[in-house]
């Protein structure tokens, strides 16, 4: 670990520890010329960093945030980690100078084939070594090929499928640690945010954190291989949305009954989501609300500590729901729980979007 990051960690740990949870932001491109669905403009990114700085949020390295949450550590209040998926060159050109000027750490998740093949918009290994030398950048794996990793597991985790995804994980980790001396990869971001119980098991066997793309905060009840992040992209990048994300806290659900996140062709999709939620938390349980990907409010029923959410028809592709409850301690603060299902289409394949 390089000296600037050590200095940064010392400053963070000197702050009075006040939390056991945090928020992770997810970006892709920071550019005006790339697809809006995966981009924020440089001006908007600067506005985000200014908002974070001016409102007292503590930007911490992702490895510190995750290790503190899952291994009994403590974090400063309002802890947030900044991540970038796909290792686009705009991270180096546009985002890095802004982060460096504010001494803010960040993590880049790399699909290694794109770098090796020098694909358009991709960072180079040399640029990533420059980022690493700053002491602010950490790196995580994002597979080798950035393909739909669930493809081929529709009828169970066959030996061939397990071997394929193990290679996607292991080879990407090894490539990063070879090209970026001093890097120790501890996290894997799922391509397209798609994962299943079988894929989670591959990461768990390697002691890797698994980062997804559904919204929410991370806390000690959050599965370590299903960690939510708040995606930031055009249309979802206003300072109002950013403030909502930064003020999120993890809803402490347990005993979740929702089936696997993977629904293969011919499998019955669940018609409800069930979980337990303590009645005595610092949130308004009576104001719990759940919404589908399209924003429709879902019917909720409660019995004692058990919450049942009626699900809409799940369609091919990625289906997400968000459940939120307002805090009783801070205005504008919400507790979040999110869930995703990946549904095969009529041909048994996954939608590429």
C-alpha cells in the first residue's frame, strides 16, 4: 500500500468512528460523448464531488469500507466509496484529476480482455499503473470477457459452467495482480450486475466480495456476495438523487425468501418476496414501501416481524425491486433493501442490455 493512501487511512481512522455501514456509488464513463445510460458528464461528476465534500461525507477506500462492515470494524459517519466499472479511459482523463485534487480514493473494476485488446474507450495498463502510483486507486476484478456469466447455468451449475466462471474470476484477478504490482484484489463486480447463488458460491470460496448493481446501502446484514451500489448515469445523476443515495442506510432484513436470483427458461418465477424486519429499528416500519423497476408501488402485508411483498410479473432480463423505510432519526434519510432476479427469455438466453 502506497504512502498517500496510508496517510489517508490514518486521517479516516482518526475521525470519531460512528457507523457500521456505508454507501457505494457506481460510475462507468465520465464523458459527454459516450452512451447516456452509462455516463455522467465531467461537469456533473465535479458537481457530485463538490456535493460530497461540502456536505461532510467521508470518502473511504472501498476495501476499508467492506472490511470494516464485514469484519467488525467501525467507519466514520456518512462513509461513502466511489467505484468505476469497465475501466474506461475517461476515468483517467476526466475523473482522476478531480478525485486527486480532493484526495479522494476510488476503485476501478477491470474486465481484463478489454485492456489487453486495447478496445475503444479502455484504459491501458500503463494508465492504471499511474493511477495506482497516486496512492488513491484500488482495483477489482470484473471478469476477463465481460460476458453474461449466468449463460450456461440455466439447468444447474454444470462442471463446464463452473470451470468457465472460475476462469473468468481467477484469470482476471491474476492478470490484475500481475500487471499492477502491489495490488491485492479482494472484490469482484458482476458484469451487467447479474449473479446467482452458484456464482456467489464461486466468489465466496475465494473470499471475494461480490458487488452488484441494485441500489442500496451496505451493512452487516448485507450478503457479502450481493453488495448493492447506487448507479450514477444520465437521468439518475441529479444532486437530489445523489443526496438520496448518500443518505441511505441498510434495511436490516433477515430470513429472506425469494428463490434464486436466476430464473431459467421454464422455471416458475416467484410471486412474492418475504423477509423479517425487526419492529424496533430506527425506521418507520409502518411507512415501508416497495417499488418495481418501473416505479410501480407493490402491495405489502405484515404479520408480526414478517413482511410479504407481492411481486409483479417478472420479465426477461434484469428485474429489481427496492424497499425503503424513512428514518426516525434524520429527515431525508431512508433505509433500503433491494433484490434482483435475472430471467431468461423464450430462447433460454439473457438479454444483452
